[in-house]
C-alpha cells in the first residue's frame, strides 16, 4: 500500500523535527547500500555542508543499486534511538540525469503556491 500524498522535503530538512510516520518525498545521491541490513544512505550538498538521509529499503527490495546515481524516495519517517530519522522507503527510483536545481526551484514554487492557496 502506498503512503498518502507526500510532501517534498529537501535532504537538509529531513531531521528529528519531522513527525514520526509523516509521509515525505526527498532525493539524493546513493552513496552506500547494505543489502544485509536493508539500508541505503542518500547524500546531498547544500551550501558548504553534506547532508545524509538514511533509508530503510526492505519494502523496495530487490533493487538495482547504482552507487553515485541520484534517487528519488517516497516513504514514512521512523525515529530510532541513538540515530537520526530513518526513511522507510515505499518507492525508490533512480532518476540519474535529473536536473537538481530545476527540481529545487519547482519544489519552492509548489510551496509558494500551496501557502498562497491556504491564505
């Protein structure tokens, strides 16, 4: 079963302030994948900092992990003791070749539209 319509979060916004069970979408470059633990790590550069998003992949396995490629993930946030939030992936898609600055701009425009609509 797919999660509810997920809100886009930039990788640097996925932190402990995101509520448990919240459905979200994010993206990043696959830097590691551990099949035995069903865990992947996506990274993204923002300003001068490198941000990491831990992803639980048990619901999307098997998948062809291409280290260094960009991935888009949809799932729910789970908070684990002693760790940051982990995204339980429901959809994990390789989007290599995606124009990241254009995606970031589109997300900002979508946020502006929804905030104006709520006013």
